[in-house]
């Protein structure tokens, strides 16, 4: 009988939400996504130690400015791991710009170009890479400019309709609206212990984003992210892409059953709205308490994990 993971792959492109090469080999996703938290987890994996040593050795020999070594080591390690991932997936790998740059458009663009240059030195063309940026106003503006430079972007930490709309209008390649973190907030705010899949706030939010993209005929890929359980995953079957952790991929791979499409194009179409401006974006996002809190929290957490990774690399660099 068909396994749920195989059935799901017929409806949505499955993306591995991990930097674990063994997991990627096992589940054979289309793409893979990484972030500072996942790179930090990968740092301790045995299979990466040789790669880490090789990367740090090159940084030591090539970068004379001690203060610049750690930042460059982080960039090169992320690219080195991403390069290994591209050998295992037929599609794209997402590599994140440091969260501390989330409110700096120019610095984000500079970092994105540097990451792409590092990939190209490894023989990985930019069409295999998605640059991940937080869905702040500055991140979205940086992505719009990068897209014009031929660098595809993945806008992450997306929690509000205002963020999604601004990303669509900026012409970004892909957005990652979060499911689990949205649901976490509503559970805490309302005291609700669980939701039926079709009533899950995170699922409802991402379905709405998919509907908006279809209604206004935007080409941006919608990739559901941050899943807490397989019910949430299956409730978004039919979404363009779904990025799923190894634990949930294993559960789907070991469960029999056909998966039913839950995200469909209603066929309704509307004339596009006037482009959202900065003031309107900030106001509408601010009016959504969940989105405001989760975006800020997400940036802080990614920045904290980036700092931990920098600390570990600093020790290894001596």
C-alpha cells in the first residue's frame, strides 16, 4: 500500500527542513532548507566534522583579520553544508542571511551577494540557491532588489497577510508562511489544547495565503513551514511546497494511506490591489498581535542561535 509521504509527493513538492545529510538521503526531498538553528544542530553531527575542520583551516589561512574570521567562518560553513546538500537534492537549497541584518536592507543585499559568490566558488550556480531573509519591510525590499539581480529569495518568518502581500508584490521567488508557530500562539492566547486540522489557526492562515496567491495570479511559490505534527502537514496537501522536519518525514514515510488534496485553486480571480506601501504594511502587520510577536521572537531566536554558532566556531578557530 502507498505510504503517506509518497502520496504527498504527488500533490506538493516535499522539502527537507534540516541540514542532516543522512536524513536528506533517506527521504529524498525535492529541496532542502536551512537556518541558523538547523546549522547549529548539524555542527555536532559526526559526518560534518571533517567539513568543519576543512572550512576553518581555509578561513585561518586566507583571512588575516582576526575580527573578520568568525563571521566569514559562519558564511563558509553554511555554504559548505549547502553545497553538500545540493549533491543530494535535485532542486534548491535555502541559506539564510544572519538574523541580525533583518532591519538592514543594504547589509542584507551585500551578505546575499557574498553567499552567492561563495557558492559559485564551490561550483554551485545561483539558480540552485535560495537566499533566506526575514519578512521584515527591509528584508522584503532587499529581496525585491536581489530578484532583479537574478538571485532568488525565500522570505521566512512570515506570519501576517501584510507580509505575504508585500512579498507577492515584490516578486520574490518563494515565501515560507509558518504553521506551527502560529498555532502555538493561539493555543497560548486562548488556552485551547488542540485544534481539528481544518480549524487549526496555522493551517487556516497558510490556506489563506495560498488562496490569495491564486486569486491575484502571483507566481511566488508558497511553502508551508514550521509544522508541529503530520495532521498539519496533511491539511496543507496541495500547497506548492511543504518543508518538513526529519521526525515528521519519518512518520509520514512509515504510515500507510492515500493523501487527499486540501489546498485547491477555486478558480476565482480578482484585479490586483494597489501596491502596499511601507506605512500601510507596518500598520497592518502591527494590528496582528500574533504576527508582531512571532516575527520579533523568531528573529531573536535565530540571532541567538547564530551567536552560539559563532561562539563554537571561535573556539575551534582558537
